[in-house]
C-alpha cells in the first residue's frame, strides 16, 4: 500500500524483458539503507518487487504484461517516481494507492500559471468512469486531485493542478504532449461498483444486484 507521495525521482538503467534496473540519484542514495530484498516499491505508480540490491539502486523483476499495461515499457521513459510502501503509523498525506495501474493516459495539454501547472489527460472510458470532480487519482504514482473531468464518445478527459513542489520533485517536469502516463483511480469507486452489481440473495434466492426497485423496497429511496 502506498500514499501517492513521491519520495524520489530515479533513472531507469538497464531495461530487459524480465527486469528493470533503477538508479537512485546522488541526493537520494540514503534510501538504499532502507531498501531490502523483497520490498514492494512503487515505480511511477507500478508496484514492483526488489529482486537485487545494486551499488546505486536496485533491480526489480517485471513481466511482459506489466510492460504492456504501463508506460515502463516506453523506451523514451527515462525518469520514474519512487515511493516505498507505507509503514503502519506513517502519516497518510495523499490517498490509498495500491500500485495496481488501471490504465494509461496521454498528456494532451499543459499550461503553467503563476502558482501552478495545469495538466490535461485523456484516457479510455473504462478507466475514466471512476474519475469524479474533486476526487483522487494517481498519475505516475502521484496523488493528485481531479480539477475537472468529462466523458466523450470514445474517451474520457480529466485535468489536474500541480503545485510547484510536486512539479519539481516528480517526473511530471519531464512530460511532453503525447507522453503516456500510468493511471490508478481511487479504489473506493471500484469497491462500490462491485457491491452494487454483485447479486444479492433475497427470500427467493434470486436477485440481480442493487436496483432502484431493491432500494425502494428496503426504504432507501
């Protein structure tokens, strides 16, 4: 479990079909003292396992499925965000992030203002249906707030505002129009959808989930 608060920007070293080498920058080398074999670390929002400790970073196993479902397979992606797993008792400053990417998005617009940067992304409708105005979303593992969102015929679109600190300490500073990002939506919406659509047993052991009729019968509406 993670919070979406990035601890370091690292560089991808060697990339093969089976593993990624992650190189910590000089100012973040102190994190090596905290990393252990088998640790879960979010790499641009993708939860991977530390398979080997290297002199200046670590090696993480990765599968073809992960490459295909995230931007870690993009050869032009050189910098990634790192966050170590949440410890019991740590402050939860962002929101609960699992490190399981729901889909990818694409940067379609960016604009700098006097106080922040504004980014607009497009994603598929399946991912976009879980986005809500003022809700939480993880973009490349960064906990952000949805400033606006809308659904089009064959895609969803959403915007976020990024404060200077977040911009300077994450790989958002390297994004260019057309770049792909990893998106994880708030897990709460997915659980609610599951509960609503799950068949509920009634007296006759039949049921198609929570419907308007079900809510009316039980006094909810």
